[in-house]
C-alpha cells in the first residue's frame, strides 16, 4: 500500500513540475509567450493560422482571425537593440460608423475584463467644444483626434491596452496591444545603464 501511495505521490510531483516548467514568465498572445526573435515568433504565429504579409523595420505584419473577428491585421514588433519580440498589436476590421466601433470595443472589453479582472485605467471621453450627440458627430470627433477611448489591464507579465483609434480621417478601428514586461524592462535597463 505504501508503494502505491509513493508511486501516486511521485507521479503527481513529476506532473506538477512539468506543468510549472511550461508556465511562461512572459505575457502570451494566442497562448504563445511574447518572447524570442521576430523570425521565431512569426513561425509560431503561422502555425497558429496567421498569414505572414511581410516584415519591415523590425515589425512583422500578419493577417488572420482573432477573438471571433475575421480579417484582423496583427503587428509583431521587436526591440531593435535586442531583436526580442515585446509588443503585439491587433487591428480589428475597419468600421465606418461609431456604433460599430463602440460595439466591438465594448464586446472585447467585456471579454478582457472577464479574463484579466478590472482594468487598471480607463478613459472614454471626447474633447473639444460640445458633447457629440449623434453617431456621425462621434465618428467626426474620432477622425479629428478629439476622442480618447482606451482601457488598460495591468498584469504581472505585462500590460494589455484596448482602444478605439484612427489613422488619418479615412481609417477607424479598434486596436488591441500586448506589451511584454520582461522584454520591455530589458531595453529600459539597457537605456538606464547608458545614463
């Protein structure tokens, strides 16, 4: 009987150790730790079903489905001094009305809050004169950069920020960014050592 208990204890200990070794210290995206070189990470994202579009200036661009949304654009950025991946950005499909943007943002915010808990920071406001009343007015404020709409989740492994964003007056979208703490802190430490 002692042998059976000892065998079960040993098996449990080995399984727990193996599980603990698989747990990454890095923030993850699609279950993949945000770490390694750009080429290594792109290979992992391709295995996860994304299509590599190209790479320029330390950033790889991929396309694919994410969090129930089709046709997302994913940017994988490295720290130029170390060639270590530290930031992942997801641009959700562009929208041409405020209601759709806000709906996508609210849906994703709800899921992120369920997964990561209450946000550490949240700003959802319009600037400038008057408060926009219509969908069209709100979209105009966004296009004129008179709109700050973001939510940040801080974890021990890094930060996740969801926002409604635009690029010029032509392109409006929801943006989700993951910032790995370990790799970002590495570059900051190198910069501090320079001072």
